[in-house]
């Protein structure tokens, strides 16, 4: 079975060039750092397109597949346009993500709006923009959405998000399918939700579930599909509902470090397709359309972050620290999830004389450590550190902690680099600040 892009640590176009520097998308990373400054998010278009095509090829044997990119992993207008050009729809979880894909020119009928506490304004926006599906998470939202639909004299197409009771072996913060979760209807609540829908302005098409993120197991998908299709069959028998859609979420893991061994998109596709075939025979129903929502596995490997090395500190009889000009504000994952990363020095990627160092961030927190105990060449101030696999959740979770500007983002391909997110300025930081007149002083 072929490898797929989610099983690589580095972007597919990553190589050492004739200058002895690391390049991605035909662009020298040292030159990118000089041109655009650091920290700098770099995305490789070739890698993004490769993994999109991996997914489409892997699932090509099942004719009713809808690929929905999970925008929460990374959402910009440029990346939305890129995914859309590869035939992907979108899973969005906020007005901001919805508006971004809308302004990128996406057909909104290919968008699903997901989330556990959608506001009135967000639900109204989804209806008015013609979002294809709203995944309803709870009874409060069912009632609210029905009121909005009736006020507009519209029928709104929905899925019910359920909690299937499956616990995958991932970080507890990114488990979403187990019973004690903030997301979705419990299995015992489905009938009550369906009874509400049948007397509402909502049209139910199927069921939706997520089982987690950064998943390396495959059996959990089989379990999830069995539960979803069993419920479709049961609802048909009890209510005469011919539901024909299941959304199984995303969650496929990626390779951050050598010890990570995620299954390929082809392995996952085989498991999912065979699980559906088995379940529809077992429960005697027609094959449903399936919706998948990969996010991390689409974008993560395509991204790297460039930093400039600054100060260093040797703890007596302890660690050697080197600090970079970014950290937890542009990559919160090490602090939040104890996430691990690989890195190389972009201006000397092939040096063999290595030392063990810890890469610290610049922010005023002792926990602002990007990488513990990594083997790197002798480091000097001004070296360019390239941290791999930062495409997912780095920009999405970025903050202005310590009042530091968020980095720029560039898309690279065929030796061309294009800014797709401008670097914030100091004026951007204060753009929404307001001083009341009673506090105002002349400056």
C-alpha cells in the first residue's frame, strides 16, 4: 500500500539546494527569512495539492464521497481558494471561518457549519449565505435554528451531531467522540431530537460524529461507522426516515517526529469503505453518502515555521538553551499538548557535528519551550531554524501574547513565494484599542 503525504515529516518539495541551504517549493528558506522577516510561516503548495489528491484517489472506489476540509486547522482566503480548486468543500466552526471561505469565492452549498455553541448571528449568517448543511449539536440549537428558519420562511438542511461513545487513544483535549464530551447528542437523546425535527422547518439528512484528532488507530473508524449506520437503520424502522448521509469527521494523524506512525490515507480509506460495505449489509440499508473532514492531515506537513536564533544560556551542569524570535504565541501546541517537533538549521542543514540543545521561545513564560533536547549543529546568533509540520493549528491558535505581532505567511511553489497573510504591525496591535476621554492625555 503506497505511502501518503501525512506520513512525511517534511514537505514533499523540501531539499538542500546548491547554496547548501534548505529550500521548499524551489525557494531558499534563508532568502525567504531575509526577504519577509521571521518568525515566518511557510506553506508548500505542492504538498497541499499532493495530500488532497491522495485523499481523492484513496476514496475513489466509493462513489458517494464528499471531501470537506476542516478549516479550523488553518483558515485563510488563499488556502480556502487552493482547497476549493482541488474539489474540497469546507467544515467551518465560526462566522469568521464561514466569512473567509465565502470571500474566497467558495460555493456555500459545499460548506457545513459545525460547533457546540453557535450564536444567533452565526446561525442566521449560515442560513442567509446558503450553507449546505448545519450540524446541529444540542436541543438549544435545534430550537434556535427552527425559530430562525420559520422567521425566514425557509427549510434548513441539517445533520444531527451525535456522541458515539468511542474513545480513541489521543490527548484527552482532542478526544471528541467519547461519552463525557461537550459535543453532540448522546445516543439516548437521538429520538427526542428527531421528533422535534419532524415538526419543525428543519430537514434532517443524516448523522454526524467525530472521534478525535491525531488518530493513529484504524479500528475506531470501523466502530464509528457501525454505530452511525445502525442508527440510520433504526431511525428508518422507527420513524420511516430514509436518511442517506453520514459525516464521520476527520482526525487522521500526521508524523511530527520519527516515532509517530500514522496510517496512510489509503489505509484509512480501505478501513472506512469496507466498514460501510459491511454495515449496510448487516443493517440492510442503502449505501449512504459519506462526508469526511480532514484538516490537520491536509495542511500540517505542508507548513514550516522559520525563526532566527538569538540569545543562548548554558545552565551549569544542565541544559543548553537557545532562544528564537517566536514561541508559544505563534505555536501554542507544545505548551498546550506537550506536542513534539523536528527542526533543522536552514543555513547548515547537512552539518554533522551535533549538540543537544533546547529551543526556547521569547515569551515571558517558563513553559515557552518549543523543542526539548534536540540534536542540532553548533548554533550561532542569526542562524535560521526551520521547524517542520507546523501547518496545522499554529497560525490558527496564534495570539498577541506579550503584545507581539503575529507572523506573516507565504505560499511557495515553482520557485515563487507569495504573501498570503501580511505580518502584523504595531499599529495593527492598537487598532481596536480605545482610550476613554476621561483618561486621555496629550502625547
